[in-house]
């Protein structure tokens, strides 16, 4: 019988994870069965335990359950502890291992797929919510010269800086409000806010982008106002589809001990996205 995995969330019907992991399994000769698992709010623990009882080996965890997954885990990786959230659960007897692969997915997409070095660069991270908590540690692990976390509510950005200050090393890690960004220029600007889902964007100064800057939008599948703004001001633009595929590959490696090839999967998804936009 195939080993059983799933992505759990609410909603979850839109998830591309089953197709991604099926492609990984086929290319790496791994015998897995990967499903979508809808979970009612307030029923996370019961749903996970039911999945385990049915023989489930692991779960990808999406919104809004990453913090509940953190609490459920009986042991957690260092990056899960840093993020305060878990997106990957592994089951072995009574043991529930929790990990967070979001930051690894982001940094691998930027450095490997997009060919942008982060070492010694200046990075602006927009937003101080859960998405930012998942990526600050791995970003600092790339040894940038500067990492500024900007948020509408400054105190939230300051709390995030304080949480990761011990990992900063030689990096200048600071918090900022959007209005205080004027006069600063960044090699990489990452939008970790959810504003793009609502057709909005953070109040970013026009000159925030250094020459040949990369503007990275974590939202994928649509051209957001942030992407339009960045492109209009000379930045190279990328969406979060590569991060989605790379964090899935990291989860696959955690479960199976095999690192799948991501380029063919990402190319196929890009083709589907382009076709969908043409149809629209």
C-alpha cells in the first residue's frame, strides 16, 4: 500500500500540493498517495488524529492551522521553533515531528531558481505577520548585510526584530514603519503581506528599489499591485510560485529523505498559470 500524505487546511480545495507531490513521487520513484484534507475550524487535533489512525505518514499544514500544528507537535525543528509555526508534520508511532519549510522554500527560490545571491545584500521584508516569522531565520542564514522589516504597526516589526536578534550576526537587522523608508534603497524587496490578495499593497516609497533590484511577491497566480509598482520602478519581479514548489520539495525531503527535482514541476505550473491567464 502507498504511504499516505495530505495537505490540511480550510479552505484546501484550491491547493496545488497534490499535483506537486505526485510529480515529485513519480520523478523520484517514491510510492506515496497524497490527498487534500479539509478541516473544520476547531477540529484540527481530531482531524489529524483521525488521519494518523488511518495510517497517515505526514501532513502539510496550510492556513489557518500552522499555529495549532506547532502546539500539537511533540518535537520541533529549530526553524519551526524560530517561526513559532509548523507547516510540515511527520508521524512515527506516538511521535509528532513539526517543521517549517517556508523560509527554505523562499531562499532556495531566490538563490537557485532566480539566481540572486542574498549574501551581503540589502533586503526589505514587508509585513510582520506569520509569513514573515517563517522566513526571517532562513533569510538571516544567507548572511545579508541589511535586513529591514517594515510594517504598518511598528511595534509588530520591532517584536519580530527582537525575536531574531540573536541570529543576526553581522547583519544590520532593524524595524521600520513604511513612512520611514524614504531615502533607503534595497537589492531585494519581499512582500510578505496579504495585501495583494485584496488588490492592495503596502505604502512603499518609489525609490525603495536599488538598480537591478528583485521584487518578490509571496502571492502567486496573479499580478498584484506590488508587482506592477515594482516593475514600473525598474525592478525585476517574481511571484511566490517558486516558493510554493521549493517548500514542498523541502517537505518531501523531510518525509522521504529524497530531494526531488523542482525545475520541471515549476515549469509545468508556470505553463498552467500562463494558460489560465490567457483564457481569462
